[in-house]
């Protein structure tokens, strides 16, 4: 029989629509601005007396509290107004002191019954939710210097193993030079080093006690190093922002030496900047013996006591690059420590260095690259100049009791927070080169709310115009199309929520375009039905022919658009990807609603009934 679906198809369509409705509902419950309070040590909670003091302090400041939740030694204070978050955090922090960590948060307000179904709202992008935007620049000169220092250390070890006497090493730009006591030692060293290090151009200078071997890194090696530095920094930064728990962060390369980082929803910009921009690394070195030549010694002070110093060997056992995992804990005396696991190569090098130096001290050197900004006058205008510098300080100096392997611990840290941040940096990997903040931009929640309001308004206006057009043009069939349009929008929202896709302003533009494309499919079908009626077919035959003969045109047009959306997603950046995601999902849902949902409604109203005239 024409224009009738079997029962299972109606039930299937109904199940999809109910599922879409359920999984789109969490978007009606936006996140609450909140302040989170937890213990610095993580083993204490805010008592009733402190909570009452917090309530009274916020009440005096005119800050309204929506709800207070206390679970797992964590206090979550939900607020009514996002503009009160920073003020509330500052007052609570001043009230509780340094024993507690007070941070900004966005708390889910989805009802428990929806959460039990794993339903959650869409993730909002930086332009809608607010957050921070960082533009970072990679210091390529420092990357080159670091690589040359590592090569110099390896060359010194190679020369000592072959018993070739050298006097000192010097790094200048892209050139590394080693001084020797005689021409014979230099020539022998050149023969040996050039075989192990092919990325240099070699030249011999001076004679006798002034003999030097000058090695300049080739252009190809420099370019490969710069690409490696950018790619390694990209990987490390992605690991760091993933550790922060940020939803849908964006970390991508911009130009030859810059990286863009966007963190939607992050409101504590100081903490984010400290973790993202930290260029800390560790070096493990042996303490120098009394008879060690001065050329192989470097002196450093302790981070927590600059009056204490220690003489260390210039050669490095391993660096933070060899760390495979790191976690914070406390020792038997309650002091913070970091538990470290090394990779296979790092464990081998550590074991080799410690098993032959039992009873000797080994130091953990903390290295951090920073910048100082100063203002200078150039051509009558004030210009900010960034001067990079490096801070090096000892964390610990301990005696090697036995040969170490892949696992050990670092002690001597000042606070649990410092231990946690050090573990995070080591866990996520060290930077191949220092990075500096070129630009920092914060998008507040109020601006994000304004963007959401404008985006929703654009969808509403577009939807209203389409609804009016379809009602005027197609009457009863226009009602079918409008119902399908509303269901299509619901399914798009549900799909994005289920997939965890991020909604951005370009994504809203994709939704608006989807509304037009969904109606376009209905227009093709309805116009085809009109044409069949004019051709003399009966009502039932015209409806059947309209859907069947418009099917090919609709599929062709939508598949073409879907292919373009896939290409946009594969080669585009963040905003373009957001547009491509909503467009792709919209195409698939519009096909479902235009071809199945409207057909089901038409079948229920007209299918199998004697109809003489269609209101179309």
C-alpha cells in the first residue's frame, strides 16, 4: 500500500527522536559559576565554623550563594552571578589563609537523572564560554645553544674515553670549539669526533698550545633542530593542557616559531600561565671531586638557601627528557616529594653513573628560563624589549647509597604545590626550547554570554523566517516541514552533546546553514509533489512519486556538501573545524528528518486514506 510505513519503522523514528530530546535537554541547564575550596595537603576539609564565616563574608560583600556542596574534602560554593566569582575567591582566600587552595570553577547543573544516562551539555568554545588565549614564541637561539651544550658534553666524554687531552670547550652561536694542548691531539680528536657527529663543518685553528677544533652546525642540521623544537614543544604543551583538564583545548603552530594556545573555560589565568609557560627542566649531575679540573666544574646555589653552594660536574647524567612518569607524594616525615620513573635509556644511564660512584653526592639541578621586560626609547617611542635569562638552582644534594635504576624520588621541595607542579611538568615532558609569552588575551564569561545571546538570536531569526516562508508557501505540508526543522535542531544539539563536540560562533553559523539546507530538501520534495499533481497523478501517487524522485537529488546535493565539510575539518584550524563539525552533523540529521520524519507524518495523516485535494 502506498504511503504506509511498517510499525517497526515508526517505532525506530520515535526512539531516535526521544533519544535526541533526552540528550539535548542538559543544554537547558547551564553551568553554575562556582568557587572551589580544598586543603593544600588534600587531607582536610572546611568545618562548619569556617563555612559560616565564609557565608557571612560573602553576604557582607553582597555576593549571593546559590548552593554549597561538601564532598571528598572539597567545598564547592555555587554563585548566582559569574561577575562575583573573582571577588568571592579573593575574600575566601584572605579568610582561610595559605592552608587552603581557593580556585575558580564552573559546576555542572545537569539533573542527576540525566547524568545517570551519561547526558551532558555541549562543550562551549573560547568565544562562547570565555577563557584564555596565549601566543607563545619559541626561542630558537636557546634551542641551538642547548643542543650544542649536549653535544659538547658527549664530545668531552668521548675524548676522555680515548684519553685525548683537551683544555676547555666554548659555545658561541652555532659554533662549538674545543682547545687542545697540541696539534696532534686536535687532529686525533677531529678524526674521532667527525665520525660520531656528522652534523658539523670542521675547521682547525691555531698551533701547539693554541690549537683549537672549531665545529659549526650545518644549515640543514639547524633547520631540522628548529622543526624538532617546535614539534616537541607542541607535544609537551598539549600534554600540559590535557593535565589541566581543559575541555577541547587548542594548541597549534603559527608561523615558523610561534604557538597558539587556547584554553576554553579557564578562569584562573595565573595558574594556567604558570603551567603552560613553565620552561623548567631537571638535570642530574655528580658533585665534583676535589681534584676535578676547574674547566669541568660549575658552581650552583640551592633554591631555598642561596648562601649554600655546591660544585658540580659539567657533564649531565640525565635530564628531565628521560622521565616517563612522575607523581607527588609525601615521605615518612610528611614532607613533599616527587616519585620518578625513567625510560629504558634513562634508567641505564642512571644505573651506570651511580653503580660506580656509591658514596659520592648526586645533585638535582632545577633549570628555568624566564624573561625580563624593559622599556627603551626608539625613534621617540617607547618599545618593550624582552631580555631572556636562565635561573639554575639545586633542589637536593644527596649521597648515593646504592646503584639506582628506573625508579627513585626527589626530596627537598618547599611545598606540596611545588611538588605537584614539578611532577606535572616532568610527566608532560620538558620543552625542547624556552618559550615566551608574546600575547595574552582573556575572554571573560560575560563576553562569552553576549556571544551566546547573539548566536541564539541569529538561530531564532533564521528559524522564524524559514517557518513563516514554509507556512505561507506549503500550508499543511509547511507545518510538517517546520516540525521536522525543530526536531532537526534538537538532533544536532543532541549529537554534539553525545560526541563531546565543541560549539563555537562558526559552529552556530553552521547550524544556521543547516536549517536552510534542511528546508531545501523539503522544498525539493514538496515541489516535486506539486509537479506530479499537475501531471494528473492521484494524491497518493503524487506523494509517493514526490519522495521517491526527489530522493536522488537530495542525496547528491547533501553528499557533495558533506565532502566539503570533511575537507574543511581535515585541513582547517579551530574555528573552521567548529563550522565543519556542525555542518556535517546537520547534513546527516537533516537527511533523517526530511526523508523519514516528514514522510512518517505525511503517511500518518494521508497514507491509505481517500484524499481528493492536498493543501500544498
